[in-house]
């Protein structure tokens, strides 16, 4: 996953996507400036360059409308490509789109955000919340300050991703499982840790045996 965006960067990216859906081409730098009340074309160009540096767009600087949105299916601009990550890289940015295991094409209304991604759940630590081994959880990147106690998050510990309930208590971060067979994870200040985002959805593919059991 590319680096997180600031609020204004996210608004500009969403505007680029919405504009492309309506017009099949991108807005000019001046149009972007008018939309966000930015008088300097240089400032707009700097915002676009940040989006490019963070991996959300590709630019052709010589063209006024030379922007390609990474992950957007141009043949059908009403869908976006959502990457699935397995093992992740330690450090920041934790998720790099080029290292995604595969991609899924979704309606933006289901994805919720152009920055969303999938993680595959491993283990049974969240089964009381209905999240099972092998499920794919949809994650929307948000800042730690946007996470409320008790919400389900995807977090990074070293080079592994984990899905747990998030709690901040007396300056201590606790990642709690939803299975009494598993102990909470206490995050220490020197741990290589980061919140990847809030879990907003879940996908489960049933096996033949499971569908037969349901039908029976």
C-alpha cells in the first residue's frame, strides 16, 4: 500500500477519480486549483507530485492533463483495483502496491476508499467477531488518531500483519483478540509497530463442503 495521505491530498485524489468517471479524461492543473481554491498552479503541481511520490498516480509533467491513477481500471472507470497483501515489508511504507499478491476489481462503493486493500486472515484469534482463518478483510487506511477503542484494525508487527481490536490505555497500545485461547498483544515503545487501517469489510469464499452443510 502506498503511503497514507493527508486530508487535502486525499480530497484531491478523490476529485481526480470522480472527474475521470464523469469526463473520461483528467482535469487540468487550473481546474484542480479552482476546485480547491488554490491560486498557484505551482502549488497544485506540488500536490500532484506528492501523490505521484506516494504511489497513487503517475504523471507526465509535460502535459496539462498527464495524470494516470494507479489501480483505476480505465476501461471501466466505475471500478477500482484493490490489492491483496500477504507478507508485508517492515518499516514505512509497510505496503507497496508492486508487491501485492494479486488484485481484485471492486465497485468504489464497496471499497469505500481508493486507498483500501485486502489482507488474508491467518489463524482463529478473531473467530468470536466472525472473522475466520482464510477470510479476506477489507482495510481502509486511517490515522491512529481516527481509531476508536474497540474498533477492529489491521496492524503491522515487524514484517507480519495482524487483525485485532485496538485499545489505547494509559499510553499503552493493546491489540485484543476475539478468542479466549489467545492472549492480548501489548505493544511496547521499541516495537516495530504501525496501524495499517480500520477493517471495514470481509469476504469469505465457501467450499463445496460448506455450501452442502448449509443446504443440509
